[in-house]
């Protein structure tokens, strides 16, 4: 499979498949019933003001370029492993990783249209993979559309379950989104 041909990035943040089980209804997401999931983390995780967050991200990317500057062809990237701690703790490391997706001139990349985020669940026991029940993720920097068709297809497998409670209070996905919004243009998230 050639990911660059399909302009798809498989972003592997961290994947932990919990051995504990929890029953959950396998809900269906439809375009007729859009569900917006709003970012819920506080300033303790990352700035909750658009101007401050944008400035903070730019500072991390500038410092990452200075300290870890490297130039690679972003289309050669097949996946990334990125920390998911609060931005104040892991922001420089995350920026150093995400800078690999920027175009060589430092501009946002518009070649990647789909991003898959695999992350642990810190609040809910999951047997397999918990899919989101929402169609849009709203952050301080704007809205990210979820690829509901991909969610629908994945949810047909026993391994995948649409599980709202696994996403409600989870930070591992949300902490990635501002970085993705800083380096990619117009992408869909299939977290």
C-alpha cells in the first residue's frame, strides 16, 4: 500500500490496547446528526486562548527548528510517535516531531488529508479500539471534521467500538490537535 499515493498519513501517536473489557453500545454516526465534541482541557494543559496558543505553538516550533532542525521530505513520513503530556511538559518534543510534516519552506502542508490518531485511554477500560461518536472536534483553533465514513467502516469489526465515554475526558488526542492544526491544512481526523 502506498500512503503517499492516497495522500494519507497514518499518525501513530501511542497505541495501547487495554486488556480489560467494558460493554458499550455500538452507536452509528450519521451526517444527518452531527455531533460536536468540544475540547475540554484547561490552561494547565495548553493555552485556551487562540492568540496565546498560536504564539506558544510558534515558539515551540521555532525552538524545535533551532535545537533539532532537520529537513526531510514530509511525504516520506508514514507515522509519528508523539508524547501526550501537557504542552508545557512535552510541547518542544511534540513540535520537533510535527515539524517533519511542514513543507521545506516552513509552510503548512496541504498534501495530507486524513490523519489517524491512536492513543491510550486514561479514563475508561477499553477492550480493542474505542472510536469517537462525534463528527466534529472543536478546538480553540477551529473545527476538525472527523471522517465518519471511516468510523462507520471500522465499527463493523469486532475490534472497533464506538465508545463515547472513552473520548469524553481523554487528553491524549486533544493535546495533539493544536500541533496538527499548526502544520496541516484542511485535514480529517479519524481518531
